[in-house]
């Protein structure tokens, strides 16, 4: 029993040290960026909503670069979320470089809104935020069933332009490696 307790304590301390090191590396990164000052970008991420909000990483594409926000700040203030993250290697950007050209133009004419039922049945959501030069920032919350089907958790169809884009983002999201 003592060994089990000591092992558990050791693993918890080891886990905390690993998190702290990662946070220090991110804070010391000379390639940090905030969306606040940018005129054209796309932010996307898979956010778990069942049993509490969690977002391991939210990504931003801007000016031929990919950035990651691993702070989990999204969960603290979803409505006022402002991306702030660090640059990822060019090899990670290569995975997303076609996303902006495949971004559904129909979505640009839709005001910020929710599609489906994010968080229902312990699900999550695809979070999208788009800023285009000269236009206001828009954000969309999309039921995470968009990653693998054409209807939300309540079997209501998504707009025709969303499923292909959502499935592509789901595949890309799982392929990105944050170091």
C-alpha cells in the first residue's frame, strides 16, 4: 500500500514538472504572437465540453505560419477569447497550408453562431474564429460530429458547405504535433 501511495505521489510530481517545463518553453519563445494585432487569420481547435471544458491546443494560421495556444485560456473566457500562442515549425504548417484555400466562402457571410449542439451528450465542438482584412472577427461553435458525419448529435443536417471542411480540419488537427 505504501508503495502504491509513493508511486502515485512520484507520478504526480513528475507530471507537474513536465507541465511546468512546457509552460516555461512557451513563455520563453521569441516567436509568440497575439491575434489582437493581426488583420487576417483563421483560428481553429477541438474543444471538449463534456465533463468540463478542455482544449489541449488551439491553432492559428496567419501569413504562412502556424501557431499554437496551449494555455487552455479558451475555457476560462470563451466569449472573449483572443488567440495568443507560439509559432510551430514549418513542417507543421505544411499540414495546414491548404486550409485557407479550402475555407468555405459561404461561412464568411454567416454571422457568429453555433451549429448543432456542442457539448450535448458529453461531446465537444470545433471552434472557428476568422478575421479577414477590413472585417470584424467572427466566431463559430460547431458540434464536433462535424469531424465524421453530416449531421449534428441531434441528427440535424449541417449546412452543405461545412462537413467536408470540418472533416478536413478534424484530420489535420489530430496530425499536428506541439512540442
